């Protein structure tokens, strides 16, 4: 019960800080939109090519935006060594991890309602509203799959000056299964799924998300406490 | 004054190394319940290192440290439940208000965050009127006053204070002095590192002098005064 209360308190605190600052969400959203825009310019006016690559570009925009957002999430904790203050209270490091990971997931989920319509317009994709709802669900699972290892690595690299370089280097290879499953599933949603493959890709995506959430939760206490 | 004979904190052969430099070495100390211990020494003598080791923020490179029988490394969470630390850093989020900060701390401690309980505490440190302002705009002294409230919220067995008088005005220093007296009366142990000897000596039961990470002298506050007079 105490673990749950502590987790929810960390989520609440993070969301409040995010709301007060708003700079992170604005910069990450702008970054995502600009990324989508640049990709569409790179492909050119070929609407068939645009449609075919829409899923990949959308997931790439999510991935790049998430790295920016994740590295920022622990920067606040390092100011005035606030994270140390939390550990001294004493907050169970597992509660701290799940609190941060949940708030990072919510943060990434918030990108979907903005980035998806932009992608649909830029890449000339027409789809049914029901498919968009499925897309939002998939986006949430992908956000969870990225946030779990992302939060762990952001904590590990937060005390380093080279965090901006190290975080993507560590994170990207690990999240390849999540990215592949998301790209395939989103592509099937946007372009049609005659073989009914979405289900299996979604199961793969959710499975990896569950594995990451479990393992990273166990590793986080070592990442945040060791080496001090 | 309530002084218990069983040590609440025991450091045996404690050492902490950063690279090749031993910030603390061969450090043996026993502190009892209700005791107020002052650590003093020049900058870099190992005071903060010891306090951080006691708080479980550093892992010892050598030796052991236990708090009420709990090993500071293996039972870190149990140890932290028994202590409260106020350090150089404020542990504050600039964008949260003073009241929100207290609410977060209290919830994390597992208690209900009732404003009716928190506002009197803010009144005690002179921040009640500024409770709805972000702490990022507070002066260093105001931040320190707010951080000091952690010692009141946590109800610890051991209070670790790193330079508790720094950044505070005279009224703030009087407040800390009063709190330390109160902690002693309640049977809590206080270990503080301070350069403000006139203030600290008034309230300490024992003074421990550190040099290059080692204890070089231990005695009562009055003995320290005589020693300092002799030295000068």
C-alpha cells in the first residue's frame, strides 16, 4: 500500500512540475512536428510513397521525441539533488522508478493526439476513426515500452555530462523489438490488414513492454543507489 | 537529557575512498540515543563524507556502519527510516510552492497531507505567508528553513545536520538551536557538522575533531573551548 502511495505521489509531483514548466512538452511536441515535416519534404510529393512510409516516420518521430523528453525527466531531479532528498525520506527506489516511468509514459502518450493528425495530413493517409482509436492504444503500448528502459537509462546517465549522447546510444538498441512491432502494427492500421496480423504484432509489443517494466523495476534501485 | 548506553550509530574502521584519495579512513565512532555530537574540522576533513555515509548516500569503501543494528548498506531502507538529513543541498523543486513541497514529503512518508497540520509548521519557520509561492524564488535562508522541516516531519531517531546554521539569520539560527535542544529532550540523537563553533558548542554534548578523514580528538564542548583557547 505504501509503495502504491509513494508511486502515485511521484506521478502527481512529476505531472505538477510538468504543468508548471510546460517547456518540456512544448519543445518535444515542436521537435516531433518538425521531424514529421522534414520527413515528408524528404520523400517529396509522391503520395503513394508518403503513405507507405507514414508508419515508420510516425514511430521515428515518437522515438526521437521520447529521447528528448526522457533525458529532461531526470534533469529536474538532479537540480538541488532532489532525487537524493526523495531517497532520504525514505522513498522505496522501486516506487520512484514506477512513478517516473508512469509519468514519462503519460507524457509520451500525450504526443499522440498532436503528432498523429499531423502525420495523417502530411502523409496523405485516409483511415477510419475506429482505426485511429486502435492506433492510440498501440501508441500507448509503444510509449510504455520506450519509457520503461528509457527511465532506467535516464536515471543511470543523469549524473553524467554526456547524458544527451549516451542515452540514445544505450536506449536505441534495447528498444528495437518495440520499434519493429510498433512500425509493423501502425503500418497495418494505416494501410490495411488483410492477413489480420495486427494482433500478433500487438502481442509482441505488449510482451516486450511487460518484460521491460518488470526487469527495469528490479534494476532501478541498483542504478540509482550504486556508484555513490 | 536522556542518554541511552546502547549506541544508535556505530562506525567501525569506516573508510571512504574517491579514486586514490581517502576522504575518510579508520573512522571509529559510537553515538548514543539523545546525544548531540558535533563534528568539526577544516574543509575536506571528512565531515560531510561521514554524514553521507551515515545517511546511506555513500557506500563505505572499508569498514562498517550500523544504525540501531541495521547495516547501512544491506539494510539501507531500514536505516533511512530511522534518520533524517539536512545537507548543503536543499532537495527542493523550484516550481513547487512551499506547501506543495511539504505535501509531497508527507505523502511520501505515508501520512495524510492535511494543510491544517502543515501550515503551523510553516508558521514555525516563518514561511506561512509565503506558502503559495514557488520555492525557486526563495532566498537561501528561506530554502534552508523549509528543508529543516524535514526533521520535524520524519520524526527520526537520528538527525544528521550538515552546516545547519549556514545561510540562516540570527532568528533562524536560534530556531535550529531550539530544535536541537528539543530533539535531545525527546531522546533523539543529533550529529551535526558545523563551522559555527560558538553556536554549536552551546548545544553539543560531545565534539569530534577531524583532520584529513581521521578523528584526531574527542571531548566535551567545554574541553574544546579550552583547547581552542590554548591553541590561540
